[in-house]
C-alpha cells in the first residue's frame, strides 16, 4: 500500500468500511500489480492474534 492508503486504512473504524477498503486495494493490485504480498503483511501487522 502507499503511504496515503496506509493513513486511510488506520482511520477506518467499521468492519464494513475496512472490508470495502481492502477490496479496493485488491482490485488495484490486480490491475496495477506491485507488492503481491501486501495482504499477508497487512494482516500480520493489524491482526497479531491471527
């Protein structure tokens, strides 16, 4: 994710908005490519109990 996307992600409170944001990031990664392991890194960072 970009710095701007990370900043937005940290401000999302509801589960619905978090899910919608992650779906947007997935679509961007599919279309644009880039850091393929971002989703695992995101989960590891924000869900340490997973």
